[in-house]
C-alpha cells in the first residue's frame, strides 16, 4: 500500500532525480574516502555514507531562497542544496577553484550562491547561527526558512536549548533537524540522554517535535516540507529527529570498534539507496534507467577529481584574505 501511495504521489521524474542525487552524494564520498586513504587529501574527512536520505530529502523540501547550516559531516548536505561536485572536490584538495578557495577543506565548505552558511569547528554553534539567520529573515520579511542540521551528540550542548527557546519565543522560521546515527564520536547516545527520543524535548518549548525513519527519503521529504510550510506561515520552529546510521566510523579510517557488529548489519540492511532502488523497480522504473544514472554519476565524479587535481593551489598572497571583512570584501566564499 505504501508503494502504491508513493507511486501516485511522486512522478517518475522526481523519483529518478532523487535517486540520482543520493547516488551523487554516495559516490562523491566513496571517492573522497579513496583519495584520502591514498594520501591525496590533507587533514581528515568525516563521511555521512548511509545518511543520504536525510541530506537529499531535507534539502529537496526547501526552496532556493532558503538557508542551511550543514554539519561537519556535510558534503552531501551541501551537494543536495546545489553545490557542484567539481568545486566540492577542489575544496577537499585545497585548490583555489574550491568553494572557499581551498581554505575551508572538508569540514568548512560554505556556498553563498546556494545559501549554505557552512559548517564550523564549534560543536553546537549551528543552533544560535540558525536562530540568527531566521531572525534576520523575519525582520526583513523575506519569507525565507533556515534548516539547521545537527548530530545526536550535539543535542546535549547548552546552545541547543538556548537557541530553540529563543526561536520558539519569537516564532522564528527555523527547522532544527537531528541526524541521529546513534553515536557522537564513540559515545552511544543512549548512554547520555534520559529520554526515549531527542524530539520529545520539543515539548519543553511548545513546538512541534517528531522522530522519523531517516532512511526513508519520502518520509524525510514530507516531514521537512510540512515543517517548512509551518515556519513559512509564521508559526515558528520545529524539531525533527531522523533515525539513521553512518557506515563508517567517526572519521575516515576509524575502525569504530566501539560499535557492535549488529549496528553495521542493520545499517546495510536498511541502506537508504538500496531501499529507494527497490522502490523504483517496484514502480516500473527499469534497471537500465537506474544503471544509466549510476554510470553518469561515475563519470561526473571522475571528472570532479580530474578538475581538482588540475586546479592550482591558492597563491601565497591569499593567506590573509577573507580573515576580516571590509567594504570591498565579504569573506572568501563565492
């Protein structure tokens, strides 16, 4: 019955577009991991493989004018909001053609053209920034909505409560979306919270709160879309908790021995891309169409790596640009 409903509700074009975006995100991260393990990238990278339904479903519920704050595991969130894989890869390679001219790297990609504020290195800093963004939109009367991604571990930061309290009090157009993969670094979320869900905390601020299956892209899309409409109508914030898994450890190369083997078994069993692929087949979308998408994305990501490798490193003169804003310069992100 669920598949019949979704077949009627979503066009073949939307289904294929959604699948293609999820494959784009997965292949980008798989390739980034290969590049990192082969010593081609500096620093470290944090991957969100297994969380693609949240990234794509949530961003597809937004309009072009809306803002996002991604997490440090935010490659896919940025891509789903419109970032191109060539400039994304160039940023990971530290090249001048990247979104932040190679200065941001994996964890700090920002993209003004797609209203992506970018992640930052302060756990929980996203909450007040999102509230500030939403406040600005409300003051200006621009009807924009801000979507703030955050992890389950981040929900225990004090800024979570402070920002949501302010957003609820002032009815700010912001959605706080928790990507709950069960672990904050190596700490199981069940060991550090005293409630069955994170979304139940919404009751303290008298705002909508909901826990959903984060591996079902349709559920994510519909739930976030409802929250977006609610916020855009002037009703204030919502708190959404998406239950999901991360296929890798906290960082690329982390053996993740702190997780039981059953965790990964369940993660692969509930893989959001395989789940969507089966849905496409159930709705008379051919295997040939699906394979064509996979091949197109394979070529796109190869071209993105080539673009990154052939791009120049930033000139030494760029070292101090973008550190302070001036009348002629407003940051490094183009």
